[in-house]
């Protein structure tokens, strides 16, 4: 039931914002910080 309803357009917009942020320099920095912390937790 995907389509061109206001609800789906809002979902698509949120997905685009999330993907755009992940590809941005700030998003890349957060992702690398998270992965580094996750690795240190796994080693403990």
C-alpha cells in the first residue's frame, strides 16, 4: 500500500534526511565515534 499519500511522503522524507545525514561529514564523525566505542565495549 505504498504510494503517494501524505503519510508515505513523510516517511520518504524522513528516510532521505536520515540517509543524507549519514553521508554528511557530521554523520560520518558520529558513526565512526560509535563504531570505536562499540569495539572497545566488545573487547572488555
